[in-house]
C-alpha cells in the first residue's frame, strides 16, 4: 500500500501528464490541420489556387527530391508552380504547404513591392527564420519595428561612401595575398612548364602592393625580397592539391583550387579588417568557414523538418542539431570576443594618450603637443587650455593612427560596457560633415526613403540607443557571417560565369587593364577607377541576377491587411499570421521582366539597374525597402575591386571535376565546391620578364 502523500503525488503527475499530452495534441491538430485548411479556404474564396494539402509534410517531400537534383531547380521549381496554379493575366500568387504551414508564394511585383516596402511593421521576419537563424544572426537582421530602425540608423553611417573609400587599399591588398598564395603554389606545380613566369607575375604584383605586417612569427615580409607568407592559406584537402597529372579538361595549365573556399576566406579577412580592425590567421579562417557552412546547413535542415513546426518551443530543445549549432556559435563568439577586446584595448590606450595630451596643453605646450599627436587637426585649444567646445573633460576619441570609421567603433560607442564614452565625432546623429542624414543614407544605399511618421514612431533614437554586451556580440556575429557569406557567393558565381564565357572575361579584362594599366605600368585599382570600369558593375549585376546570393526571402503578417492592387487590378485580403515567400531567383529568371532570362548578358545593365527592368522589384539581390541590406555598397565595392585585381593578375578556367549543382542553404552555394584552375596572366608575366 502506497503512502497517501506518494499516491497523491503520482496522481498529480498523471493528471498533469495527461493534460500536457492533450494540450500537445490540440496544438498539433491546430497547426497541422485547422490552421492550414482554414487559410486555404480563405484564399480559395478569393480565387487563388495552389498545391494539394498533405497532412504535416505538405510539399517538403517535393522540395527534398528537388534538392538532390543536379540542375538549377532553385528557380525552376517556383516557376513551374506559377505556371501550374495561376492564370496568365491573373495575380502571380498561389499557396503551397511548407510542412504543415500554408504559405503564399508571390511573383507579382506590385505585391512584392508592397511587402518589402512596408514601413509600418505589418510584415515581419517569420517565426521559422527567427527559430532557425535567430541564434546565428540575432543582430540587425532579426530586429523589428522601431528597434530595427534605431539600430539601422546607428549602423548605416559605418557604410557611408566616404568611409568606404578608405577601405579600398585593404580590399585590394587582401586580394593580393590570396593571389600570392596561388602563385607561390604555381612555382611548385609541374602543370606550368616555365616556373619563371610565376615568379615574374609575383614581382609585378608585389611592386604596387601595400606593405602588410606579418601575421605570424615566421611570416616573411615583402621587404625581405621573397614571396610574402599569406595570412590565409588554401584548403589542403585532396580536392585542392596541385595536379601533376597534366590532365584537366584538356588543359595542363595552372593549379587546382577550391575557388569557393578561397573566396570565402578572402571576404572573411576583408570584413574582419574593415569592420573590426583585425586580421585573421589561417586556422581562424578555416574555423569560420567550417562553422558558417555547418550553421547554414543545420538551419536549413531544421527548416525542412515538419517536426519543428509541430512541437512548441522546438528551437529551445537540446536536439543534436541544436547542440552542434551552439558549439559552432561558441567558436565564432570566441574569435569575435578576441577582436572586440583588442579593439577595446586600442581605444583605451587612445584615451590615455589624449588625457596626457590634455595635461600637456594645460601646461603651456598646446601647440607643439597638438602637432605631434595629431590633436590639432581635430580640435583647437581654447584660451584656457581645454579643448574647444568642451567642458574641460578629457577627450575620449581615438588617437591619431586609430581608425575611427570601423563598424565596431559604432557598436562600442553605443555599448553600456564600453571603455570609452560615445564620441561626437563618431556618432551618426552628430557627424553631419561625413555622414548624411538617416533618410539620405538609406535612400542612397537601401533604395528607399523613410517616412517622417516612421521616425516619429521610434521610441528610441540612434543617439539615445545603448547596446548591451550581448547586443554588440549579436551585431558583430551577424556582420561576420552574413557580411562575408553573401559577398563570397556573389564573387564565386561571377568568376564561374566568366570562366564559362571567356569572351566576356576578355572584354572585362581589357577594360580593367585600360583603366589601371598593364605590364610594368600597372597599378592597383582604387575607388576612382570604378567609374572607368562600368563593365565590372554590369557583370556583377548580371551574375547576381542569374545566381542571387539569397534566392528566397519570407515575411509574416502581424495583422490583417489588404494588399494591392496586383497586376490585374485585384486586391488581396491577407489574414494575420500568413507567411509570404518571395522567390527572388524565379523573379530574376522571369521572361516577363527579362528578355532571354537564362542568357548571360551583362549589357542588360548598360544603362544602370533602374533601366535594366521595367519594375524596381524585378532585381532584388539585396532585397528592397527599409530592410534591404545595409552593407550592399560595401559588398559591391569589395566585389568590384577584388574582381578587378584578379583580372589584372591571374587567368582561370573551370576544372573538369566541377559538378554544377547550386544549392540554397540560406544562401546559394555550390553543393560540391567550385574546383578551378588558376595560373598567372601571361601578358603580365611576359611584360615584366
């Protein structure tokens, strides 16, 4: 006989267990049957059609089967569904079932513009995106409403074009480091008969290169006369080793590399140095590449699981995927914490230096010390010895030689735990000489102008915003992962297309050499050269049209709303909680907006992006509206300069082992890598020799 208290406890446990099971069953019934069937009925009454209802799994089986195909299904699958479920002249909208969730896929550009251009907070990031990517990209990408506007206003000035111009030398120098690595391998590869051509090309590149400090004790300097030891090494697996067989698609030229890996390492180095003032070594770059790849794969795998929709708080459960995700995020945060602490120390030393300078000014050495420390070009001392415009407090701005335009500086200035106070010179709300107003900045870089009502609705301005240590880390992690990932995909697919179309590569190289010189007269590309190489932008835009870095985005409605008019003049009544999927890749290949959509033709963009298509939302590589990519100008500048430098120094072709299988893993990645053969550009080698 059980004690009374134990029997009561067991009875309570049994009752609660049954109650939880009933609640879970009710939830599953609601999510798996009631909600999707109700939404289907709601939109069917408005004349829409879509895929048949399959309990719990929906169209996930079709999607998984398509992912195993070796073709460009990522844009064909939505296009085929559009033709099957919509009328020729009707609204380009139909429903499909993403697991148990009934979603609307929108091809109608008028509706796409209304969704992405929303400034009232009606359309938000979906719950599945926040669940699958929230732990990785919990910075600006996951903010909503007034919080998003305040954080974006804080960060936007870091990408102002005046600051971008100062980043061009490090972008080109990072590309040179990667090329030097390739050419060093050329000298030891039997695939190139005359190793002297590699050495000559090395000399040509090193002559105009910015001097870079060694990143390891054994790293050689350019001043040593030898080839510099690169800060980023190539992947050393079997697929990227030198090929000495003399056979590769009928060509024995060059070395075999995984271009996708090397370009990812390059963009990682650039974002780390440009945004955080830190260089990454070989081991760190490989860890970030592996971590980012696995995180995106884990997020995609979780998103394709019907169980994640059916179990409440699934993202908080310690599943194997969640454990691996947490481990990878911890690796990235350890690397970022080291960068942040180094920057804090640099800023603290700058504060100490300025305090000493302020004391020296007070003792009558103002003029001499101001010139010696670089203070005079920032502030003139007043008659009493204190910096002008101040209250006698020590100046907390970075000293001369400490770059003040870093993204990390904007984060630390707004941080509660920052070692220095918010600097007026760095503050986006007060630096009116170097940074435009938030509206002008967004209009220039994001393709929209915020309304006055949206600004009034923001309870926290960028000037009043204070970031916690966790928020600083979230923003840093977002910019490292998203900042280098999207640019690396755009560059990789561009180089693949140029390898497949040598006639366009020759035209582009001729324009680059005409702008930057060739042979002994060659110089590194700079910001002012961009306008003299218009074909660079045209090629990049056409590449991102064919292979958008992010092939699809989604939004969820926070409340009932009416969209329209669509292209047929109809209005769409949208129920709260409806998720929209915008198939960017399919829109970019739509024959209604792009003649010969599958043809690589950079001349489409000869008159600019606005004139390339009849509708502004026909081209969405960086999204559109107030949530468009805040760093798109940085990404475009980086891609153009890197591509120009590569065209100056090397030649490349697709290796015969390449398997064309673009795979959406949040971003559009090559499923089996991108094996390429690279060798020094003959023209440069011969001219130097």
